[in-house]
């Protein structure tokens, strides 16, 4: 599942799922931020 797909899904009117995906979106945003800080490799999220 791509990051853009997550953004599309968050527009669906399903509150619990939307809230969960918002958390996932924040998680990926934080992970991307950490990857930029440590370009050598981020062991926190290994994908």
C-alpha cells in the first residue's frame, strides 16, 4: 500500500478507520523525518 493510497483512504467517512490511518500517516511521517536525519539507515522501521 502506497502512502498516497493511505491519504485517499483517510477521506472515507469511517471514523475509527480514519483515526487509525491518521496515526499510521503520522507514523510514516515521523519515520521519514528520522530517515532524513539518519540517511545511513533507519532500523526503527525496516522496509
